[in-house]
C-alpha cells in the first residue's frame, strides 16, 4: 500500500511503462547494474537456450575424464551422480531467488557482504569466466594446430580471438538464445557420434573397469568422495544461475527449477558429458594420463575432421556464455567500485584482448591452480548464501540491496575471506594431514556456514531506514521513477531517496557511484 507522500521531499516523477531510452540501452547491457523489471523477463525457452550454452564446454568432458583417471571409472560415476543431486537441489533455491528478486549475484550479495564487499563476487565470476574462456579458446587452437602442425599456435590464438569476437556480443534479451539453440543439436549429435565412433574404432577400451592411477591406499578419502569434492570446484554455476534466473518470468519458476537450472540440466551437464569424456579418453588414449587437451585429442582420434567441427561448435556455444558473464561482471565491478559505466560491448572487446594475452602464457600450466583457489572462494560464497537464506527470512524473496541503505562492508565479508583463506591454506600447505588437504573445499564450506550463522545471529547486517520510494507508489514492481542523476527511469523496486541530494530520487547504479555516477565512458 502506498504511503502519503512527504511534502518536504522532492516529488517523484513516475511513469507506468518502461523508459524507451533505458530499454534500448539495456538490450545490450542486460540490466547489468540494475534490477531486471518484469517487462524485460524472457520466455522459458529463450532463457533455457541462453543458459544451456554452458552444456557444450570441453571442461565438462575433461572433469569426467580427470575424475576417472585419478580415482577410477566407477568412483567417478558415483561422484558425478552425487554432484547432479547436490547441484540440482542448491540451484533450486538460487533459481527462486534470482527469479523473484530480479537481482544479479553481485546485487544479491550486498546484504551479506556490503556494497563494496559484494564487488568480490563480481571479481570472482569475471576472473573465473575469463579463465574458462582462455581454456576453451586454447583447446580450440590445439584442435586446429593438429591439422597445421607447421603453424605457430599463437597464430591460431589470434585467429580464434578475432573470429569469436562478433559472436560474443549477444545478450539474453537478443540473439544469444538463437545462436545457442541453433548449435545445440549439432553438439549433441556430434558427441554421440564421437562415442559411437570411438566404440567402433577402439572396441577393447575396458573403460568401465579402470581403477584409477591413485591407488586406494594413497587416498585420504574414498575415491567417490574425492571425485565429488573435485566437482565442488565448479560451484561457479551457482552465482551464474542467479545471473540468468533474474530474467525468468515468475510464472515459469517451476519449469526453470527443474529444467533450465535443475536436474535435467545437470544430468546432461555432468552425467552425459562426464560419461562421454571418460569413455572417449579411456578408449582413444588409454596409455596417456588425462591432460587438459586429452579430450580434444580423443575426439579428433574418433571423428577426424568432423571432430574438429564438433569442437568449433562446442567452443562457439560455451564462449558466448563465458564472454557474456566475464564482460557483465567486469562492468559491475567497475561500476560498483568507481561509479563509472563502460558499456558491455566495450568490455567484450577488453575481455577478448585479455583472453588472447593469457593464451600466450601457456595457461594450461597454472589454470588448475588458479581455478582451485577461486573455487574455494565460490564454495564459501555458496555456504554463506545458503545460510543467509535459511536464517534471514525477510530476504527470501527480495533482499535489501540498495547502496544508500547498506554498509560498505559487513562481518559477512570477513567470514567469506577467512573461510576461503583457510581452504586455500589447506590446499597449499604440506604441514597438515592429507585428509584436510583433500577436503579443503568441504572445510571451507562448513566453516563459512558456521561462522556466518554466528555472525548473522549476533551481528545482523544493518539497514538504514528513511523515506522509501517503494512505499510512495502503488506498486513498486510496475512503476518507474526518474533518477535525478542520470534522468533515466527505472523500476521503483531499485529506487531510493538520495540523502546527499536533499532526498531526490536516485537509481541504484547512480547511488553506488555517488559523485562520479554521472560520468559515462
């Protein structure tokens, strides 16, 4: 119910429809620093096809092959099954949170870590997806070099970076879904064909009975549990779910919980891809340890030139998502810390340059360690987010996220850093029992849950009160208010009164940057 307006505050300039200038601009930027209004939500299959670009990454085949090589095929398959269940259950919650709030993972994190502290979320996602873009682009370069062995691989690095660039400019609201929806059947048929070809060409693989290169007596934990912990390193999909679920229509929430972000998705992502990766590598390369390029070599060994085309399709699909998330989160990071706003298209170009430069550094030599460290941070993020959802009931639909109402940092940020720091220490040290090193991600997860439960109970996050535009309009979800800084109109759910400008209405992106918010690159 709307409250009577405060006559001492500047009046609100409202409208009942979207600001056309904002809509035109946000078609490319995808509301990177704003709430996604209900009018910008997309159809269920458009959202599904955009997110399902994640299905075709070579890394999913690689993880299955890696788990099998280390701990044996049967233990790897058990680990994959457990991961399908746990990921599906956790993302059931994150799907609901993203769809009902319209918030991306950075804005959602503000309540837990503070306005500045939430920047760490954007940094982690941006860095992780940039690394994955490097990994996927590098594997494609390796595939091409297989057919041009006399060429310097750096030539292929450059060609791939330039060729991919125009394909990475799509967004959830535009043609990202069309690109990935068109390519998805080719990927699915290609993987099936590779498995069939490998079975015909290498009939005596014995892949299911392979027991792993790490003997049971050298394992600190059972192989299936070690494999499950290995898959915890991919918790990046949790905040990624939030970033895409914010575009879901509320009436489609059930569909997305089960299909787009749920068990159907993870059965394909982990089970189908993982089993295919295990079989291809064990059949085509039985004498070689699983390296980062092993899956690529196995596909080419099974299908030849057709395998190269399959890899091109898979890398085009997954890099559309990697570049989208990397560019969006670099943009959020800059805006959250400085108030400056650089369009996402420009960030795609910047990301492309960074990916190319990282490919020149032999990324395979340090990629796993970098992702392991970042994976520990993401595991701790998930632990804190789940605990916050469980204990802070008022935040289960739309938590407070507006920059003018929350502190810059909270005790939750300290919990996050400490939990992740302990996990990284356990990963790198040799002075603790092997059990703790093997279970570093689990320790970080448990520690984040316990510490945050204590903090949120004893020191709950502070929220500033005062005049609230949400309460001055009949419906905060279907009313747009003009911001006094950028003069654009955004949905009332994200608007606030600016205490530094005589309580004039301000959108959250401008409130975040304060004095520098009016600057636009």
